[in-house]
C-alpha cells in the first residue's frame, strides 16, 4: 500500500494579480457550442471545455466572421492550444475594405508543445494591416496535415495589457523569462523575482521621474565626463576609471521643478572605497558651487552592487528652485575600474511602499543587494514593508517569523503569504489527502506547486505540477505519482504582496474604443486625453458635464508645447505659409494641417489611480506630419482629497541631431502649459499684488481680442477663466513660471468647444532648450467658482510649497 505524508511549505513573494484583461474571449465551455467558429479541412467538435478538430486534408483552418473591433485598440490574439504535430500556427484576418484572408494579413508563430498545451501570441500591434484598421474576421491555421488533431482551450482577442500589470503586451512579449509556463505578457511577475511587474513599473516610472539607465551602449544619455576613462559600456553598465584630477560626470540641459524630487540615487560597484559628491546649478545660479553640494562616502563593495542615496529634502538651495544642471564627482582611486548601473531621482518614496526614503535608509538587512529605500520587502520575509508597518511589525528585521496571533499552528508570516487569516484559527493553510489525490484550498493571487520526495536523506524535493496566479479562491489538486511505495509531499505556496501605494485618489482610468482615450472621472470632474489629439486634453468638465476646453484645431486644447532655436522658412518642405518662418516647435496635439501626433502609450498608472501617456509630437508649423526628435510624457491624476482638482506632471525628453537647422539653444518663452478654453469663460481673474498668500483682493484683468496676447504677473502663480454670469469655470495653478503669463481672447463671444473664438492662458518660463534637454514640471487644473478656485490654490501651495 502506498503511503503519503504531507506538509505545507510557504514561500514569500511580492507580486500583483488580476483577472486577465482582453476584449473578447472564446472559452468553449458549453458542449456542442463552437461559439461561431467553423472549419475548413477539419472535423470539429466542442466538449469538456475544448474546441477540438481533426484535419481531414492539408491546411486545416478554423475561422469566424462578424467581428468589428479596432486594431489600434488591440495588441493581437492569444491562443492556448495543443496539437499532435509541432510546427507553425498562422493567424489570418480580414478588415474593412479587405474583408478576406490574404498573405499580407498573416502572422506565423511556432508551436513546439509536442502534444502538450502551449499558449501562443500573435502580436499584431505595429502591423500596417492591423493598426488603424477595423478587424472583421479571424482565421487560425493549426499545424499539420490530414490526420493531425488539435485542441483549443481558448482564443482571446487582447486589448493592450493582458495581465493588468501596467506593461503593454507587445513590450512584455511572448517569452517566458522565468520558465514558469506563462508568457511574459500573461505573467504578473515575469522574472519570478518576488516583486510584481506592476510594482516594478511603479518604481521605474513614477510621475516626473528622471532615470538614466544607460541601456544603449555608447550613449551616456547627455552626461559628459572629465578625468574619467570610459573603459566599456555594455549590458546597461558603464565601466570607468579615474585618470586625472577632479574626476566627474556632468549633466547640463535640465529644467527640473525641484518640488518633484526629494532624492538622487546611484547604483554602482567599486572594489575600493571612495566618495561621491553631488553638485547642482539652479535658477538664478546656473553654475556649480560649494554652497550646493552633498557628499557621501562609498565603501568598497567588491563585485556586489550598492546604492548610494542623496537626501535632498533639506539640501541648501534645492527646494524652491528649478534645477538646471547636475554634477557627480567620482572620487575613487586612480586607474581602478568601477561600474555605474544607473542614476535615478526619487520623489521621496522610491519603492512606493508608503515609507519615506529618509526613514528607510540604505541598510540591507536581507542581503539581497537592495537598500531598504528601494526594497518593498526590506527584511525578505515575504511581507511588504507597508503591510508590516500597518501590523506594527519591524519591516527591517524578520523577527515576526515566530508570531502566531490566532494560535492555529501557522505563523502570521505564513498566513499572510498563503492568504489565510492571522486572526481566525479556523482559517489556515492545509493539505487534504484523498488517495491518489492531494489538494488544498487555493487563494486568489497565489501560486501553488506540489513537491514530492521518497525520503528526506538521499533524495531532494521535485515539483510535480504548478498552478500559477489564481484569480479566484478555488480547490487545487494533484494526482500522486504511482511508481513509489512511499512519498512525502508538500505544497509550495508563493504569495503576492498588495498593490504598491499609489498616492492617488484611486479612481479608475479608462480606455475607450478605437481612440483609446485616457479618462479620469470621479463623478465630480471628468478629464479626457484624446488619442486623436496626441493625448492632449480635449475634455474638462465639472458636474454639469459641459466641456470647458476649446478643441477647434490641434493647436488649441490643453497640451505641452515647446520652442527652441531660430525661425526657419521651410515652406519648400511643407511648412504652412501661415506659420512661416517658425522655430523648432513640437506640440502634443498635432500639426497645422490637423494631423495627430503619434501616441506610443496610454495606460493606467499605478493600478488605476491615474493615466500615463507617451507621445511623439509633430511640428506645429508643418503640414506633412513631421515628427520632432523628442518625447512628451504625461501623468494625469486627481489631487488626493480634492475631487475637483487634477494634477498633471509633464516630462519632455529632447534628442535632436547635432548640427540641425535650428541651431544652438537660445532663450525662448515656454508655455507651461498651453491652455485654450471656451470663449464663454470671458472673465479673467488673478492676484497680482506684491503680498501673496495673504488673502488680498483679486483683480479682474482687462483685454481686447487678439492675438497678440496680453501679459499679467500673477504673484500667487494662478489664473482663472470663468463665466461672468456665474463666476464659475476653470483655474490654472502653475508655480513653475519664472516670468509673466499670457492671457486673452481670440474672437468675440459666444463660443463653445469647437468654435473659432477661444480664451487662452499660459504660465511662461524662459528656457534655452538644448538638443538633449530634459524638462519636468507639474501644474494643477481646478474646476469651480472663483472662491473655490483660490481656496484650492492656497491648499495646494501649503501641500506643495515648492511646486
């Protein structure tokens, strides 16, 4: 008689989980129902949750018509199948205007499962017959000829982020980095490092981040060096050695709103001790000085990387200024190579765990190579620092391993990992044994594996089947091997950490239809960034739902717009005569002919609390759809605790060619941001006196229709445009400006969202945009009456005194 002994093994991990996200799925769960799929050269049936077929001739095909979905809103098609024959699997499709199957609408992927189930991804994003097309039919050609059989578990038409981790499917791809049987695009922890992809995204791309990761060999991303020999630059690592006096790295061409940055971190490896010094220039003092200096000693780390952190929260001449340049002095022994992996800014909570970098520090109690401030689980016990803090535990020492609050025999750490209750003795992780089956009650968000061994002396544990990332609570079971008389069994449970702290209002971000608009809507305020306008803002409304933004053309809207270089006459190249000569002027919306800027990404940022967009802008003055050599990123989010206020963080990354026609940088007024509202908001109000933040009387500004625009100097950095009959409208708070504001009207009222007449205001700053500039700032939009607008501005000034 076979004997089995069972136990539970719990392993911690930090990952996120969610129900798969796709546009339309075919699960074949009803026997006899093929859900509209038919076949050529195959006999088909549906039973036991499978759509099955047996090829009756060469080139078996299964197909379905009657679709009507936008290709631009889908990354492709995901299919889980098995076949008696390995080989290529084809996806064909039809579209409006070409409603048939053809070779130019085909994607081939490989099936190598040898009769076992395999998930294959037909990546259609970027295909010219898919993008910007309406898809009308699909056809799947399994491998093999006559006599081959196949089973299809499901077919899913994807949206953009199948595993809901914030990474696009085409970015994650069809690889399986951790070998767990899940494609990267369906795996919420694709490298199985215990930290979810979503959490890593929130670390890698928080609002306004400036990260230099040096991923491209030979590209120092705008940094120059002195007295440093760059010996190699491969695989994201720069190897350098001091070869002279005063060695340093310098990054000019920055324009950074210092209120966004509380720290700077450098990941490096050095065999000998030394130090790093951080200098910076600022608005009004664009040079390096000993009065703007922080220094950190760096111990020798051998071949292990370490992270050095500069706390800027109280640094002299940092907060309240625009940071215009950075310098790192690398004081290490001469001719001894050291390595730099990356240089990154932090907003004060680098790992998004709700604990400040300054409080967490640079210790590494779990010896995983990550400093506490960058490690969501600093003591490595499988429970996040945020959870431990909430429970009153010490997140930097794994002393809680002996806790058993409910006395059920399972420790609190084990129960958190397993998803059972630490306060209910009847809820604990267990294994049930009913020969020849071993089972357990699986919890949503956990992964399970059965591990077996015949003895504990000479044999190791081997895994006998895994179940990954449950989306619901459900029974999980395994059948025991039959070729052993005695087995010891245990289940491995891998837990998932909660979502990272989002710092947002938790309202959902939406993607709608073909335009894939990024939408924020909390019932009080609605803000839309439109795909067809480069993800500029095209709708801003309060409870009435009436849109306050003028969308007459791509030059209106609320958007990023920048100026650099000399004016050029490019009419021979397609420049609009109405806008010639004109400087380097990329705008988020599109060009003067109405063409839209290219949107690279629209995604929910940090678990649905906001919207992140990435745009390659067009030159406003051109009519040919010419792209500028830059990228505009934007984070749109509700200001926490203020239902009628939206916070917008903008990042411009410029990468112009050396020696281009616009020439060297010259000072230009930048609109931070450029805003156009409906003409009916004709009353313009601000505070212009010399004693700001004292509640002094506001002023109504006078103007006549233009352009040119009128000038004002709002000493509290806000301006409002309201309906004169109700004093209700929109306010703009933009503390980044360093000079006057533009405001005024074009045409006479009345005028709505699509009318030619409009209202305009913009906070201005004078910036010499260089060929490799990085500009980062944020502003706030407020909906309400004049009293409420100013009240919110005062609250924002208190919360964010440095912008």
